[in-house]
């Protein structure tokens, strides 16, 4: 991955659109039983990935093995968790939700590590 901000923003936009379509489907069917799954997909997939991409762009990070792993965990974790919550809510296994949660947690921990290694420095004019 040679342009992490772009990858984050592109996947974020796709997951945001998927979340919007899913929300419209729930509204149209008047079945909001997957509200939690929909919310997790939007928050983790759309918002978090957009924020990761913005941070990476602001610090000028376009390539990094650790950041690439972080982004991969965030993407896969968001999708797997959203689907997993829907499966669990319908009476299926919680394994996918748990796996997605763990991947998302790994992404969060790696992001914290990256922010300590490469802090955001904003020059201000007084």
C-alpha cells in the first residue's frame, strides 16, 4: 500500500455508502433489528477510517508496514464486525462479531502506537 490516506478515504466512502443503503433498507422495511450492526459499520468503517486517513495525510505518512497492518485490521475488522453483529442478532454464532472486534481493537492499539511514534505537529502563527 503506497498511499494509505487514499486507501482509508476510498474504503471509508464505500463503507459509508453501504451503511447508508443498509439504513435506507431498514427504514423501508420498518425492520430495525440490525441497527447495532449498521451503526458499527458506519462508525468504524466510515468515520474511523476517514479519521485514520486524515491523520496519515496530515503527518505525511503514505507508506509504513505498521500503518499498513493497522489499516488492514481496521478495514477487515469493520466489515467482519458489522456482518458478525447482524449474524449474532439473527441467532447465529458470535464468532464473526468477536473476530471483527479483536481486529478493530488491534487496529486501535496500532494507531495509538503510531500516534506516539509520529505525533501530529501543527505549525501555528501567533
